């Protein structure tokens, strides 16, 4: 399929694709239709944004969702990347990802992208993505063990264990080191159970 016959559109500007998109995604990851529609209807010009891939016959081929990462404002999280099952094996996934990257760089003015995957690491690696430390779209960075590349903005975290009251009582003394937190306070339970690989790419 020639790239010239393909278009990437913002879903909220073409609401006629809402239900077909819902069916496309639920065919891959079953979920309540109501919940899925609410998620898709949240698409907007900023973030979150759902982008869809169509051909010259206006047939829906794929979908990708972009979500903000509060702790990394120069990036966004790519999720729910799916190509219609009957159309796979035609490099449509690669085309969609490349167009998504252009959109993020030129329209959203982002400098990098993050995603997570389970079983598609080679696909994303061929597109230039590298393994990185887990990140959260809810504003919490899970940390880095030093063996995976992360951006400086990720590494420069702010301690949540500071004690301003103690500093006022003893202004001449440095604040005591925070106690070692329990593992559960560092990493949410869902991240411990996750078997997904997190990856990122500079644009």
C-alpha cells in the first residue's frame, strides 16, 4: 500500500470514526464499550489525542493514542497502537508510527516519546526506540537502576521526604537523611507486577 494513499487524522475532528475505532481497539484489547468510547471522546488538540490511520477510501486501518506525561512535559506516552488484523504485514504500523512522530515533533513541539510494549520490542527498536526506566503517566517516575538510559529531567527528581519543620528547629544543622522507604512506597504495586518493557526515543 502506497504511503500517498494513507492519511493520519485526529479522531475528534472526524467523529464518524469513533465507533469503528472503538470496535478496532476492543477487538485487540476487550473492554467495556462505554469505557472505551469515553476514552476516545476525550481526544483533543492538545493531549490526550487519538490519531487514526485511514486509506484513500476512508477505511479505518489503525489507531494510536498520545497521553501527557506530567513529570516529562517535553515528551508524551504512546499507547493503544493497533492496526486492523486483516491489514497487518503491510508496514502500516511503521508508517503510522513515523507519522505520529512527525505530529509530535511539528505540532506538539515535543522532543522525545515514551511507550511500553510486551512482545514488540524488536519492532520499536527498528524505529529507533531504546529501553528505558519505567515512567508513569500519572506524574511519578519509578526510578532507574543506572543500566538504562533516561533523560536528565527524569533523573533530577525532588525528594518527598524533606522536613521543613526540622530545619527551622535546627537551622545550623543539615537535614537528617530520610529513612529508607519501603519498596511499596517507591514503586506502585501495578508497576511491580508489570512485565512490559518501557522504551523512549529522541525526536
